C-alpha cells in the first residue's frame, strides 16, 4: 500500500480519534476514581497516533536502513522507559518527572532541528551562481533566498520557537533533576548573580533565531552554523534560568517546565502542520500552566518573583536566635499521643528525605486502633513537586480520604489535641501573618492553634525562606530534634510499650 | 533547474497558500485545545497533581509522531541522526511516563480499598 499519505481520510480520522482520546484521558485523569483509566486512555491515544504514523511511513518502505532506525529508536526508548518506570522509588518521583520533562522537550527540539536540516539540505542542493550563492525560486521570485522566503515565515518561526522552548526545557529540566537528586548543590549566587547573563543570552538567542530565518540569503552553509549557535545558546539559557532557583521553589519550576514540554510539542506541530501535535501539546501546556498558577498562589508569590527574584532572606527575618525552645523525646511524644483523641499530621519535605511515610502510617494505624482520629493536613507546596506528599502517603497506603487541603482543615486545628509536624517548616510559620515578613500573605497551616504541637525536625535551621519560625518558641510547641523516620519509629515502639 | 528545487520543497512551503491557511487553522486548534485543557484541569484535586503532571508529561511525548516521520522521509544524514535521537528520547518519555503514572495511580487505588476496609 503506497498511496496512504498524511492527508488520507484513514490517517486524519485516526489522528482525530487520537486527539479526542487524549482529551477524554485528561478529563478522566482529573478524578480519583477514574484517574487510572484516564491514563490508560491517553496511552491508547498515543498508540493510535503512532500506528497511524507508521502506516503512512509504510509507503516509504523499501529502505531497510530507515526501518532499522525507526525500530531501533523505539525499542531502545521503550526498554529505557520501562526500566526507569519500574525501578524508581516513589521518593525519587520529582527527579523522574523532571527527567522525562526534559526528554520530551529534547525530542521536540530535535524534530524541529531535523526539519531545519532537511530544509537546508534541499536549499543547498539548488544551483549556484558565479559567486557561490544558491539561486532558488522563493516567495518573491528567482534569486538568492533565505529560509523564510524559501519555506515561509511560519515554518521558520515555528521551528526556532520549538528549538528555543525545547532546549530550555531540556537543560532546565536536567538542572532541576540534578538539584532534586541532590547532585547539584543549590549554591546561591550573589544578588546580581546569573540573571543579567540570562537576559544577554535570551537577547542573543532571539537575534540568532531571527538570523536563521531571515539572513544568509543564498548561503545555506553559514545558516547551518547559526542553527548550531541557536541550539547552544538556548541550552545555556535553560541552565541559567533554573540554576539560581532554590529547592523549595521546585514545585513551580517543575510545573512550568511541564508546561514548556507541551508548548514545545505544540510548536513542533506548527512546523509539521500536524494538528494532533498542537492539540496534545496544548493540553499539556495548559495543565502545566494551571499547576504553576496553583503553586504560585500557595506561596503568595508571582511567577516573575519565583523566576527572577528569589526570596530576600534578609528582608524581615530578624535574628535567628531562638529562646525558650522546649526539646522533647520520642518517649514523651508517645505519651502525649496516648492521651490524644484527635491528631493532625503535617508532612513536609523532611518526610520525603527521611522516607518516613511508612512509619508515619504505622503510627497513625496504632492511634486509630485506640479510637483516636488521625488526619493529614497537606500544604500545596509541601515537598518538591505538586502533590508530592499525596504520592508518598498513597505509597504508604494512607487512604486519600484522610488527606485534607489547607482550606478544609485550617479551622480544625483549634479543636485538635496534638499536631505532629514532620519535616515541614515554612508552611506552618506564623510569620506569614506579619506584615513585612518575607513570606507575608502566604497561606499557612495554623498548627499552633492545636493544644500541643510536636515538631519533628533535625535542627532549628531555617526553611527555604531563610527566616525564623516563631512557632518553635510557642508555649505549646515541643521540638523533637531527630531524623523524621528515626523519630517516628522510636515513637511507635515507645507507644507499644505504654 | 529551479523547478527541481521547487519539487523538493517540504509540505511546509508557503509557495502555495497551504501554509498561510494552516497558520489560521492551527491557531484555532491551539486556542480551543488550550481552553479545553484549562477547563479540564482547573478542577483537578491536589491529590492528583503529581499523576496529572506525569501523565501530561507522557502526552507531551506526542512529538514522537513528528520524530518518526523525521527519520523516515528524505532527510539528509544529519537529519536522520537527529531523528533517531528524537525517536529514542520521545519513546522514553512516552513509555516511561505512562507506566510510572499507572504505577502511581495503582497505589492510589489500593489506598481507596484500604479506606473501605477501615470503615
């Protein structure tokens, strides 16, 4: 069958079905009961799209090396993807999501780059004049032309946009991966730091992108160097954009990079004139943008502030001296809990680092066995990606009905006997209510309203905001200085001895 | 001789009116899809934020469709190398993304049953 092309009704019908399945899948993915089915519907949509594309390529058959390339790439990618998906620990989820994001962006960038190479190849195959320049028939007639007049501005603009967004997604995600996996230390740069350099990089990249399309008339060889320069500059830009951003702002960064990976695919859809890429890419772009917005709102900061300012640690932090802090032990925690009728657990990044989710669930089960009500209060930016705590607690089989959002549970702290803060800091800092504080206006969990607050934390060191947390000095606050898992484990065994 | 160059132009050429009208159609599709996406995702509960993100991530691997045609069509050597890389990376994104999302959501499912048992 050689006659089936992209424009055939069969293929376009398959692409339409695929687009609808993607939309259906995403809508199912948004509800707890149907989420797993939704993910599978989206996977089916992808399968339909890939099979339809392969049918089109069948017309190109007879070139065995090409099939080897295709099959080889798909097989290699499948094996790596399978192994990564199976092997990764749930605590390493943020890194993996960042990594996959980067790969998606990279693929879009490479496709656009390959299309530019193809266009350049065709361009270079044209006849040359006496001066060595290629003479071709462009939009404005015969002459020496550039990529934009030869292939149209849409093609070139979409291609350079794909490279820009895709490359920033790739290198930005790899930096985010490094930070999340603890491989890149978050060395804070000076007040000016790297940001002016980013502005220069961006301006240069835009200029080079313009040149790729609109300069080098009749000279495809020099245009090639401009394309390489564009790829290099945009990769550097991605690094420069993410390096200065602190670990606790990662939920915003990951959401934004997620959005970029969709927009890169979308832009590639304009390069290839393929509506399916535009639909699927836009869905991802929209989803990432909304998550970004939710994360920013949860920190009461604007996106620009997260990306370009960072938190000014010196603004209103005051001194970091603590007075009247009461230290406690796991044994005392067990005793306090023994008398409690209602307990709220507030998990934070420290819980993820210590992998304490299973021990926390064990403690909760013990308490529930004694008729105590146990709930979890989840701050939207607790952890390193949106919904990070929910995944960890789900892994430990904590029923999701016990997990409450900030708005749902904040009024209940005052009726609660004991609140245990496990590895969280800024999300329960009363400074958010003080004007002029670095985190002023950020929605926080009012844990101090409960009768007793036990804070499990390794030291009095500040959270990402770099400011003091007066919660630790409150009369009803007890500090349990230990690794989260060790502390909770000890409390569980003490509890058994009571 | 110029006819040769014209024949070899990719579909994306503006030499006919196809690309101009595709821009308009493409922008319509883009706007409507963004609208649908925003409407669908605004309602997602925080519990599902991570699976949503990782599932969406896998969907962004749709660029695999573009990568496949890249490696197959009349591409120069450099284009094919890029195409092969693109296919591999996009497939990792797609296969890994959907599988890990399924694994995650499987845990959410079991916690749901746990709730029923507890009641």
